[in-house]
C-alpha cells in the first residue's frame, strides 16, 4: 500500500517529469520475480503534452486471460484523455482516499481543459 500511495501522490506533482512515467499497473505478478507483471489487467498512466497545463491520461482495462481460451480473444479496452492539472490533482486525492479505505470508488471527471 505504501508504494500505491506514493504512486497516487505522484499524479498530483506539478509539473510532471518529462523523463519519468507516472503510472500504476496491476494484474497477475510473477511468483518467481514479484517485480514482473505477467498479465496486465489495469494500467493508468499520465504524461505531459505540448499544451501548457494539459496532460494526457492513458487507461487500459483487460479481462483476465483464460488458459483454455485463445489469448487473442481476451477482452480489453483502452482510452486516452486530455486533462488539466486540477483534474489530475482531484483524481490523485480520490485515489489516495480509495487506497486509505475512505471511499469505494474513484471518479475521473474529464471535460474541456
């Protein structure tokens, strides 16, 4: 949880570092090497854009692969949104509340920046 809290706080840093990714990824991890993500089920990442005060957020969601099914048939969705820094700060605060057990969901309000 400490690592997740640190990552959630990193979303609210201003400005975002251009040389380091701010991201959270989860899914099934290797038992032999816990640092290796074998199957990504959730990814949230942000990066700065060329527009001042605007960031890009990428989100990927996948259904776990079933060993009996073809891996290419795995259901997944991805989206890229443009956000202002204030929207990102609010997302970071809500994510911290989720990690702390103070809320049941995180809502990202994306709109015109």
